[in-house]
C-alpha cells in the first residue's frame, strides 16, 4: 500500500476506538503518513493526519494555487487582457493620492 492512499480496513475508525487507542493511532499516523477518517454513528466526521503529511498537503495546495495564477496570467497575456505596468502605476498612484 502506497503512503497517502486510504486503506479502508485500518484508516477508517470510530471516534470511540480512536479515543481508546489514541497512542496506537498516533504511531500509525507517523509510520504510514496516511490520514485516519473518524466516524460517528457510521458517518465520516473528522480526519486526523500526521503533521508532516498535512504540511506536505498544504505545500501541494500552495503550488497548485501558484500554478493556476501563472496559467491565468499567461492566458490573459495570450488574449490581450494586459496593460503596461506604467499605466497601472499611474492609475494606482492617482487613485490613492500618491505623489509622483
């Protein structure tokens, strides 16, 4: 089983089971880097994840946001939806009462 994939036999547990064996679950989280889905009355209620694995997830999301911003900027440039920087700064300075 690859790290990051969900294993339904060990990665979905009731909140009650998690509370009883939290130390064991913490070892599992550190070892596997896979999140554990906690259920209440048989329904997913929360996800517990190793801090390192969560940070990796945040880093991936940040890169995806940056990549999307770059993609949108390139698309705008390709479709002529840009203007010279000097025109922007002139308008910005005038709009905010900034001296030149």
